[in-house]
C-alpha cells in the first residue's frame, strides 16, 4: 500500500527538520558527541517524547536518575485508566483518542499486552452535566459506547450495588494500560538505553550548546514529573505540587470471576468531581481501588511508601457499599505513589524562561499517563519547530499556586 501525499509531505518535512538540527557539529571541541536533544526523565512523558524525537531521525540522549517506570515515579506501578471522555473537553478528549491509538499500536507488537480493552464504565447520579457532555462528545466523534439508566446498570453489572437514580455509560474500546512495563516498552521500542544520572540545571556553553547531566545537546526537555519543582523551586514551587496517593488491591475468592474481565470493566464512580475508581483483576494483581483525591504534599524521593490504616479502612467501607462481594476480601497488595499536580489539572508544556531550546513538561495531575503519546508528539513538534505556538492552557503563565481543579 503506497503512502499518501500528506504522509509524504510530513515525512519530507520531518527529514528536513531533522537535517537542520543535525547540520551542526556532531562533536564538541573535546571530541564528545553532541545530541540533538537531551530528555531528562524516563517517565511516560519523557519516554514518549524521546520516542517521537527518534521517529524524526534525531539523536536523543535519555537521562534518568533511577530507571524507567521505577517505584518512586508517577509512571510506575501496575495499571492506569485510559479513557477518552473528558466532559466534552476537546483538548484532552482529542489527545486521549490519539493516544489510545498509539498505545494500541505499540501493544499489538508485544508478547504481553500493554493495553487491556476491558472498557471503562462511568456512573453517577442521573442528570450530571459532566457525564452528559462526555456522552455528547462520544456520540459526535463516533466513539463506541453504551449507556443506560439504573435498571440497565444493575442488569449488566450485578456485582456492583448501584443507587436509585444513577445512570452510566461504557466506553467499549477503552480500558487499562500497564504502567511500569508500558514505559519500559516505549523506551525499548525507541531503541534507547537511559543514562543513569541525576541531571541538574541546564548550562549554556559559549558555542550555544547546552550541557545537562554531563551530556551536551542542542535542545533539552525536562520531563521530570514530581521532580520538576525540586529542580526549579523558584519557578515551579507551589505551581507543581506532588501529593501522596494510595492504591489498594483486594483478592476475590478463588474461582470468582465476577471482578475480572469480561464480567467487569475499569470503572469510575463520579459525583460532581468526587471520584472513586478501580480496575478489574488484570494480570493476577487483584481488584484495584483508589480515591481520586489529592493527599498530603510529599517528596517523591523520601516519602514513606507504606499505606495508612485509615486508607485501607476507607477502601473497605467503600467496597462494602458498592462491591459487597468483596467486603471481606483480603488486601493482597498495595502501593503509594504520587500525583504531580498543576493548580487546575492542565499540563505544563512550555519553555524555561531565558532558554529558547529548553522545555519543561509535566503537571500530569493524576490523569496524564494515558496522554503520553500525544504529549510526546506535541513536545517533539515544539523541539523541531520553534515557531509553533504554545497551547495557552499548557503555558507556564497559566500555572497558579492556588489549587482549583477543573480537569477530571
């Protein structure tokens, strides 16, 4: 099958841009190699940024203080939700749709899947405006979904205790991503070996080259998640805030398939922004539940990773209310990670003030993992095209210090 004219033009443009970046000296005066781009951080944003830059033919150095998908990162652990409904928000809905296709393509190449299309079930009190806008966007964009009232929910998912007056919808082609392994797979698919280094601030050399973590590069992307405000405290302190988040995995009884696919999808109990969400049993990890509420502010390097008794009891109380068949289920394992929140949940993708070729990428805010492919593609475009305007919602200027979440 031949390529289209649009594809040919895009490929030619990418080649020219790559050539323009690579036309400078390949080596420094002391013989060291100069990368086209140094990407600092091998989490989901950094990994996909590096992947897209490599696809454009650029020489990429990937720097990581620990390891891709490590236990301290916001991109580690077992699973993340991937859904395309965002209350009709065209920015994030479109990015999620594009990212779903990219994750699916990468997953199809693997022996073990990265994407489990278990579906995503949303339910809430009937008449919720966010839910209505989400369903309108799904319909307008031809996204496969089912919807129904309380009777429909109860008939389809008898293992969930629904309240009178609730309604819901199911995104049929969405589901769950495997997080830590997913990030590692992106890095491997890009053909990159991360350099184990704790990178500091960028240093501009006399010839215009940038040095970071001992690496020379023409451009630098900082995609450090919760470490961004630690690297740039004066700029991002209070604007990107890491918060403690606990997740719990409970074990259904032996032989009980009610809480695994295909009987149960990924689910989200939505009530005016108060969200409890969870996963069916995937890859032997048990039934996962988490509360989408910001915890205490933490340091990602040093926070205590043991879950609290209070958190476990709150999860058990919720199970007794919504999933009574799991009320007495054992806690099979648990995890403490963190969100890295912007003031309202919008991402940060903008230049470091004073540096035309240094980019700050972060603010995943608990919903960013799914968007890795789309974020990486956008950052790569910025790197090769300095005239591309920054999305106002992603700008540094839009990041405030007062927490007022608007993106769910």
